[in-house]
C-alpha cells in the first residue's frame, strides 16, 4: 500500500492545508488509525522500557530534568551566529 493510501486509511481530513493556514491541517483518526496509534504507543513503551531497564528512578528523573533544561536553552538560544 502506498504511503498516501495508508495515511488516508488511518485518518480523514477535516480541514486541509490552505494558503492562509500554511501547513496547518486538521485531521481525525479513523478506527484503523486509532488501532495503529495504540499499537505504535505500545511499541514505543516497550522500547523505552528496554532502553532504560538499567536506569534507576533517580537516573531517569535526572535525565528528564537535564533534557528539559536543554530544551529551554535551545528555545532561548540566539541562532544568528
């Protein structure tokens, strides 16, 4: 199945992108789309569990805090140089 055919079976357009909205669009998941999203979320949780299986709670909390700090720094960074 082509990517566009698969995408159309997973969602329906409520509002397509327009010149005034730019690339913004509104879509709703179909029943197949909701099943796919649930499966994708489960696979993601399983991968995360495998990735962080050797991390303690404190390690995960520290990593999360550092990633938030990095995200804020990137938001405030001046990228003109």
